[in-house]
C-alpha cells in the first residue's frame, strides 16, 4: 500500500487509528508506522512511547553502567577499528553477501559498514571515501549512543580513558559495585 499510495497515505491511516502514535512517528518512518498500525488493527490497542515501556522490577538490583572514553580517544579507536575491518576483508564479505543474493534493501545490509561498501562496489565512490564514510557514520552512531544513555539519571559513568588498562578499569567498576552494597 505504501508503494502504491505513498507513506503519507499510510501515516494518515495511522492517524485515524492512533493519533498519538501518528504524532510521534515521522511520516517517512515507514517501519514504525507499519508496526503501530499492526498493533492498532490487530489488537485494538495503541502502541506506547518507548520511554513508557520501562517498568522497574523489585526482582533484581539493577545498576546502570556506561563505559565512555575521552572523545578524541574514542574516535581514534573507531577509526582504527574501521581500518582493521577493511584490512580483514569487509569489502570481500559484502561482495560475497551480494553474490549470495542479498541487496541494499535487506535490513542486514543497511548497517554501518555494509551500506557504504555497497556504494563502493556499485562504483559510486572509491574505497578511501567508503572507509571515511564508515568512520564518520560510526562516530555519529557512538555520539547518539552516549546521548541516549545520558537520559538515565541513575547511570554510573566510567571514563575508561582514566585507567591504564582494562583490568584496572574492571577493578574500578567492581570496587564501585561492592561499595554500593
């Protein structure tokens, strides 16, 4: 229906069934629109905002921990990781998946790294540009993740850049956890 009548039509249909969900979901976010319509049409209920889906339980003692690094160090590590992925055959892996029948339309091929390599394999840009795009998109994703975690008031942040190595960082985290009891 979206292909035939457009996303706007589907979004308008959602607005009839669940106006609150339609107000939250962008008209171009077809996946979320379809999911909200499925809930509305199949169960008669409304899809709740994601932030309302958290229900605290008394069954467990939960501690929220976020590992972070200084921005420059984090970005440097991301850049090195992407270079290593390219060296270890990311281009060949994506090419092999395409040869198996996967396309850029498959969800698994829309992830960071895959979509940029697909563009390279199509001849849209060279491997250097694809690599830089992967690095940039990964850095942006990391920034979005940190923004997401900042909304949790009870999150305990550990700056891994302040430790000499992983063992020292783990000891710092375990010490903090033991002191909480």
